[in-house]
């Protein structure tokens, strides 16, 4: 039972940027460590193909409550000693409205493993972060995290009204259903994904702890909608501003771009904290709160604390490749680090922050040289085909494929393959014999420009503990 709330929530970032190592380090410090729940099936499969050199994944798999499933995952993906650098990863099944059994098991197990490992060696709470826009794997992902004993579930990038009630049902072992957004569906047509714990387990499913649910919101209107119209209890909010990393909420009203091509945010985009406070639920402020003194400011505004992503994303425990972290910190030290809010990059249609690191896909000329390939499929858009069945298309796939599926050519302009770019950021990029290793997409908030402030004199890196200590400076501990 959670009796008090953390003052600091570590952001759930990227694909495995917020891995179990980072979340464990933060939770050990008495704050809330968060693992990213994005594409964890891909993450587990590829880590096993790299040989799981420390054995942590295989040890966690031994704790999965249905051993036969875990054994199938190991048999399918584990390569003793790891694959060679120029051998492509074996691809996982692409997600569709009716998940194939192999992907269903892999998804549940991958979420279990990430949460299980994050919870080892301490008694602090652990959370997991999901994107509402990534609907198809949501139900088995949540179930796997709950099997792993997750304490908090965070979700944003949409309006996740159905999720709190789904968590209630999964805790009781009940069948659940999530309405799917399908482009072109008629007003009376309903498409949904389904998950039945009893069918999955092949037996009476266990009764599970219901985690706390925190909605990630950009406005008081969205917070009030979730608080009043969600299918179950909402336990609090992360109130995220447009300077946060990853996906940002679009500006209210028609999209206007600056001279540099970034979305323009104004006073209408600032969350009304008076209305959020009036809901009587705890909330944490996010977006440029990763600096000393900002926690005190948030507490003075009535917040329970702050969520911080960027400062943790570039610490030693982060999943980002050490070479990329070092490059970003050096550019920050030199004053040359820039983050671009790209209004078109993400297939979700949400603005997406791209760190301008040389040699990465944030550089337009480098991305233009990449062959468009869609072979992971997590950000594909379900659409209604002429016969009423569901098809899948992504504006970042080859344009001719997108157009053949009924998409519009202007939707493909500037789109980037986030699904392949983000795994490359953490050393899980695909090797393509015809083009070499996939290059990374690095995201970070506006604070990335100043993240070198966390470096102690003479040091080239810093730890999660140093971030927490700096953020807590001057704040009374309860």
C-alpha cells in the first residue's frame, strides 16, 4: 500500500532509455523510478539476441509465473554469446488488432521482466509509462506490468479514459476490451482489442494489485475530463509543458510555426493550475523542472512534486549509448546543444523533440539518405479497408506503400521512423546489409542545453543519485 507520494518522478523516456537499471537506481533513492513501456517486446527480444551477457533477463524470466511461456521466449530469441555485429536482429511479429500468440506472450513477458528487474533490491515504488497513441499492445502490456507488481501506471499522448477501469478489471482477472481508433471507421462501427487473462493463462488467473494511475496531461481541461469521465479511479496527474522531451501536446488552436519551423506555444497552452488543484488529486509538474530550486517552486504551487526526464536520460544509468551521452554532455558544456521541436517527425502527428546531435537522424540530410522501411510497426495507423476489415499504414513507411493503402502524400512529408530510430539510441538498432546500422533518434527536453550543469568539476558523467541530490537541495524532507 502506497501511503505517501514521491517528490520526484523520473520520466519514462524513449525505448529503453528509462530501462530497469535507471528506474531501480531512482527507486532505491526513495523517489519514483519509471520504466518506459514502449515496444518492450522488441527490447527483450533484441537483448536476448545479444546474449544477455549478465544473465539478468534470464533470471527474471525464471520468475515469470507461467514457465512454459518464458521457455518459449528464450528458445525463440536467446542466442548464447550473442549475435555478430553484422547479423540482423530477427524481427518480432508486427502488432495487429488480433495479436499473434507469439507476440502476445512476448509482450506480457517483456513488461513483466522490465518491472520485475526494476523492483529488485529495494522497497520503493516502481512505475511504467505508456503512450495512449500506441493502443494495440496496451492490454497485454499492462497485464504483464501488473504481473510484475508495478505500483504506478502513467499514460499520456492522448486521452486514456478507459485505462483506469481496465486496470480494475485486470486486477480481478477479468476479460478486458479497449476501443481502437480506426481511421475511416463509420460512426456506428466499433473496433477494439481484447485480452482475457483466463485464456492467456490457461487457468484461473491470479488476483493482482491494482496500481495507481497517473494521467499525463497538458491542460486543466484534459485533467478534468479524466477525473470526471474515466472508467475508473484516476489517482493523480503529471502536468507536462511543451518544453518536455519526447512527444508534446500540439498547441491549442491552428498550428503556427516559428521562423525556425517549430510549433509556437502561447498563454493558452499553459495549464490552469487553479483548476487542477481544485480537483483535489496530487499532481506533479513536468517540462523544465530538472534544475535545482524548481522542486521548491512546484511545491509552492501546490504540486506533490516534479517529473524530470532529460537530466536522468543523460546520467550513467540511462539506456542511451555512452557515446551519445558523452557527445550531448560535451555539446551542452560548450553551449552548442540544441533541441528542435519537429512538428512532422513523429507518425503520431504530435510534435516531437529531436536533439540536434551530429551523425543522428535529427539531421535532415542524414535522414533523407535512409531508405524508408517499416518493419516494427508500433506507430502504424489502423484504417478501415473497403471490406470493413482493418489495415495498417504508417506515414513514415515508403510513400508508395502509404498511398496504395489510401493515405495522402502530404501526410508522408518529413515523417521519421521513430520505431527504428529509438532502439538504435540504446544500442538495439537493426543492422541492414544494404545500408549498415540504423542510426539513432535522440530526444530530450529543452533542458538538454544545460544538462552539463550536473557534471562535477573534472567529471565527464554523473549519476542518478547526483540528479536526485541536486533536485532535493533546499527542500525539507518528510
